[in-house]
């Protein structure tokens, strides 16, 4: 990486190394270290006219999910291009738009134990800063005082992973004068031993499994999507190449900034094992995948336009309600009983159709709807989880009551889904705030997250809604 943060990787590679004469090429990969939206890949075909023509034809058989560039020179790193979105090819070159790259991830198994350090770069930054002060001095010194020094650690199967805010410094100029850019980054860092016979690929896949729930937990805490875009591995190599490295990098279509508003769980409650407890609660829940999906919907609702935000927030609520409901509560009738009921209903509809009381088309449509009769309504499922988890609802719809308010909110959702319209944008906006609050309360209750570890100002948007006071307020 250069002092301005730009990364340029180039080398000679084979496109089809399994052939007796591989198709030789020169690859150029460029991106800016701190910009997740930058990733340019270009492949130049080498050789004579016949070889370049063969390479051009081979491009049309590329696997859009994986393109492998194998190093021609011994000791070079292989490069995997993942998720091709599009490409432009000619007789001399190939420009690719990829979703991610892997550099040096595919290697031979370790022949001796290797201590590997990893750094995971995430966005947005600034969410783990906590409180403190920064003093900028005329001589260039920067004094930073942190209010809390305790680390934020997550205990994983790979060992402890630390979540932290760090800084990088890049050179630049402004009006001819030298400028030093101070860039705040959100990172996950750790170390792991690669045992004899293990590969970096296996470590990489295990690390991804640990990163996803950490990002999900941070997304829940800070009410916006938190995700990783780069992983870098470093370890000690031989004397001729003392520092070895490998990189995994994704391309995003836009960067993510820290959103305004109050968080759900503050940084102070993530220290002292707080984040580790939350991550392990998510991973250990019987419906962890559904909860993770619900958190994804919920966090994206905070950074989307109103209509999209409402739909994703409502989807998050339904997903989490279904996840925490017992399976027997979702289905009103058991399999054996339902088969008998369904048989009678289908026979009755056929009789009505034969008697021309209803048309055959109507009977067919009604028969297709029969499986929905077995499932409990959303309203009844919500009532059950409210009672089971003792969810506070009295402050959400204080005028019309929780049941009536949720019914109206469901109507807004149905209008959006079926007709892409709404009758009252302002009312839908405040109902969006209520749905988010209810979903978060249910989710935290399902994870058994204690009240004293929730941010005290998390419901400030509920308090701003103009409505009668909470009848149950003390």
C-alpha cells in the first residue's frame, strides 16, 4: 500500500493452468485501502495472435461465481475473483467487475505450526468510540483521552477477538501544503495458531462463521447495518520473505456512515464481556438464523426510505415473532387432524362448485388458500409472544390501544405489499417507530438481555410521538 492508501497488485498468471499450454495473462488489481467501493480488475492477454484469440474465446466460458488466476512464477500468490457482475473483453484485454477477491488464501497445508494474525475491517466507524476527549495542538500533536479503557472482547472457537476503533494515517496535499489524513476505522483483531496439516482456507472459513454473528450483534446495538469488507492475514515467513500476507476483500456499491439517533445498547454495556454475551446468546438461540435475518431487516430499516423502511421493519417483526413462537403455537391443528379437516373442506368446495353455487375458478382459488387456515394469525401470534415474554406495549399506541394500533400497522403493510401505496404517510412514519420498538423489545427479551444493560435513551423516538401519556407509567 502506498502512503496515500492506494493498493496496486500486478503479476503474470495463467487463466487455464490445466492445459498443456496455459493461457498466459498479466493481471492488474487496484483499490483504495479505506474505500469499500473501489475494486478494479483488468486482465491483459499475452502471447501471439493465436493465443490471444484463444484467451478471448475462453472468456465466454468463465464461471461467474469464481475465476481463478494461478501464478506463473513459483512462489506467487493465486488470486480468486468471486461473483462476476459483468465484464468487457476484447482480443487484448478483459475488464472485470467483481463482488470480491481472495489473494493468497489458497495455500498448501501448514508443515509446522504458524501463528497467524488477522485484521477485519468493518463499516461504519465511530460506533465503539465511547466517551472521551481529543486535543489538537498547533505543533501537530493529538492527545486523546478515553473515558473507558476496558477492551471489548468476544470469546469464540478461534480464541478471543477484540472489537476496537483504530486509526490509519495517509499523506496528502492541500493548496500545495502537506496534509496528514487521520482515518478512524472499526476493526476486529485476533491471533490464531494454524496447526500442522491445516490450511489458511479452513481458517478463513471458520473466521467468517465467527464474524457474521459479531456484525449482527453490532447491527442490533447501533441500529444500522454493520458489516465487514476486508480481512487481512499476516504471519512470519522464511528469511527471504519474512512477512507473508493474504487478503479477502469485498466490493460495496456505497460506503456506510454512522447513523444519527440513540443506540439500543451502548458501548459501555459491551465492555466487560457484554458483546461476547450478546454474540453467544444469538449463536446459541435455537432459531439463531431467523433472528439474524430479522436483525438484518431491522437494521436496514433505519437507513432506508420510509416505504422500504416500513416494509423491512414489519418483515423483521414477523420473522422474529415466528422465530420465538413455539412451533405448536404457529400451527393451530396437528398434521393428522388437519388432513381430515382439509379433506372435508375440499370436498365441500367441490360440491358447491358442481352445484354451480360458486364457479370452478373461485373454488380452485379457495382450495389454494386452505393451508393458510391451519396457521395462527399474526395478531394471535403477537398476543402469545407478548404474554410469554412480558413485553411492554402500553406506551406504543396509547390512544387506540396495542391491538388496534397493530391492526392499523398491518393494514399499512398490506397496502404497501399489494398496491405499493399508503393512505397516510405521516401516520405510517410514527407506526414505523412503534414497530421497531416492539421488535427490539421482543428480540432482547428472547435473548434474555437484562434491562440494566440496555441504553437508557433507546426509546427517545417513542417519547417524541404526540399521543396521550402511557397509562401504565408510574
